[in-house]
């Protein structure tokens, strides 16, 4: 008689529920407070310099300089370059848009386009039953290094990850609902405030909502199934 086949998340697990597994995985992929500073500082510098000078080029130069300074600090203290490199890439794209048009509000256009793309992508991932959160869970689990799609064979995990991904969809919808009217009105200062508030703090709020969902949920892991 053949040995029973264990599903990916059921093998050698001490956790009793899907929610407990996901909590552990998500805690490994989240950054700390320094990552939020690296993400927000270029926007703060850009808005402050623009308010003082009311010129796009000095604001862009100051924001890029602040980002490069953070790269130097990260090189000195060590640690992950994930957020500072993301900021460097983001400010480069923002600078291109703003300098090309001469309008300071266009520095925020790439971020809004990215939010729209992520929101649509997250929604499509739910409808296709490949919820985005599932990939984050798999990325934090060395077990899935050889087969990052194996998590989809655990149906309870897919259901819970779909519910969590809806939180991300809501986050991107709120971000666009706030920032698009400000962009159309040319409110640069308020765009800066909105980008910061709806950036890392909003992600933390979304994570808090997910945490409540994961704390109150009691979805059992898929049990092992016999090999046919």
C-alpha cells in the first residue's frame, strides 16, 4: 500500500490552523520602522522644497539627493537594501515625469499608476484563485523554494489568502480615491501628505486588519490525502 501523500502545508506542521501558518509567514516578509522612513523621506523632501521654491527641478534634485544619502547610510549600517532601492527607483521615475511635464503633481502620477496596476492585479489574482497573499506566504517559506506554486494545493490556504488579498484591493481603491482628485486639482502639498499617509501607515492598517482576520479565523489545514 502506497504511503499517504501530504499536502504542502500539512507536512510536519505544529500549527493547527491556516491562520497560524500565515501569521508566521507574513511576519517574516514585513519591514520595520526604518523601511518606512526610507520610503517616506524622498516624498517629504520633495514637497518641502517645492513649497519653499515652487520649482520642480530643485525639488527633484533634493529628493534624489536624500535618497542617495539613505543609500549611503544603508551601506554603512548594513541590512536589507529592499526599501531604499525601491525609493531610489521610485524617485527616479517620479523625477522623469515631473521634469518632463514641468508640473510638480506629475511626480505622484507613477505611484498612482502603480497602485492601479497592483489593485487590478490583486483583484484578478483573487478571481483566478491565485491570491497575491499566497505568493507572499510562499516567499517566506523555504519549503516552497523549489516549487513556489505548491501552496495552491492547500485549498483552505487559498481561501484564507483570497480573503486577505481583498484587504489589499480595498487599500489600493482607497489610495486612488483620495489621490486622484488631489492630482486633478494640482494640490501638490496634499498629494505629498496623502502619499505618506496612504503609504506605510496604510499598509500597517491593512496588516492590522489582516491580523484581526488571522487571529479570529480557525481554518484547519488541509489533511493528508492518499496517493492514488
